[in-house]
C-alpha cells in the first residue's frame, strides 16, 4: 500500500518548472497532479504542493476502508473528516458526505469542525479509495514581503523552486549563491535548514540582502560583499542568477568568466539566465541534466540544472 498522496497545484506557465522540481525530488517523471508514493517529503518545501495525505487505509471497496478504521481503534481529540475533491474522479456530494460520516463514527475522541487539531480526508482516484491524515499548512510564503527588493529579482516561488532543484532530497549539501542580489534564494534555503552562503559584488545590494536576512531572524553574515571571481571556498552546488545588465552594463565576456568560475566553485550548478546558455555550459565542462523556462511579465528566464562531466 502507498504511504503518501501528494496533491499538486500550479498555473500552466509554471508546469515545466514544477515538473523539473518534481523529477529532482521523486526521481521520476510527473504524469499527474496526484502522486502516490512510499517516499516521504516535507511538502512545505514546495510551492506547488497543495497538501499531503498520510494514508491510513485504501481499497477499491469503501466498506473495506471503513472496516480497517474500525479495526485500528483510532483516538483523536478535536478532529474532523473531509472529502478531497480531485480532477480525476468525481464523487457525488451526498455520497462523499455519507462516507465521511461513516469513517468518523469509529474514531474515538471528539469532533471539532471549526478548529480541528487533526484533519482526516477521504478521496477517490480512479477505482481506489484513500483515507488518511491530511496536511495542508502553507508556510513557504512567510517571506513574500522583504524590506528590500528589486523588480527583476527572482520571486519567492521561483527562488524556492531553484533551491529544491539544486538539492533534491539532500539537505546536507553545502550551497552557494555567488551573485545573490537581495538574498531571496539565500532566505528560502535558510528557511529549509540548508547550509548556504551568499555573495554579491555590490556593496549597497549586499547590505540590503543582509538587512533582509536580519529582518527574518537569520544570521546576516551568511551574505558577504565579495566578487564571485575571488571566492576561494568550494561547495556542493551553486545557484547562480547570472547578471544580465538590467541596471548596469554587463558583457557576454563577463558572463563567461562567471560561468567558468562556477565550474570551480561547485560540482553542480543551477543556472538562471536570460538566454539559453547550454552550449557555453557544455563547452566549460558541464553536462545538462534538465531545463525549464519561467516568465515574469515579458521577461523570460531559463533555469538549467547541470553537473560537471566526470
């Protein structure tokens, strides 16, 4: 029996990036917004996961699900049972409510429909019923409003996704953002408990980034004013939103120098660029693993995950 059901939600323009993140986390292609697996994942890390159902019972016969719950002698204070609608299988409202009542009846404890401590959920995908504890806390967007930002900065959704693509399931990786700007990527990584450091060559911007970190209770010294080309430390993975000269001139040659430096900074790289730079990355010695594009207004960015060729 599967242990978890992850429920995804994304806009059409986000689908390619969502699928890229999904592949890094679950090591398989995404085929549906409803993913059944035995793999545990802290769903709050992803901006695309609406919720996770920790499955207690499943069967193609709803009576077998009810019988399983009766046999488990569950006890919960302040719980409620809901039906999760989905885009795959429609269940009539009255039928769904009837089954929810039957599943709630054998659970000892107390019901609290207004402020439950535990939410049980029932859903049906194809011919199979799934019942379990449902989690849908949304905590990833707590840093949506930073004291300092710029119009072309990565938004929090894309920054958080870039971090997930960079580390996959390995939160022990040491990460660097060598062109961190106001620190959005650094903030999101720190919120997941990831060991990350950031650098920016601009004194004023790096100062603003440190103020952003301090505002949310993180160590501001995680970000330093420093030219990326002068970084001597090495890391497991780098996340680089390469400068493209929006506010100041930045040449293609300078971009090449930063790419070359990234090769010596880390074994893996998540590159965010305004043009497709696959040929440049391969020429340096990277293998392209995956790529997606994101739009912010009329401004297009490419997100490329690559690693050194061994």
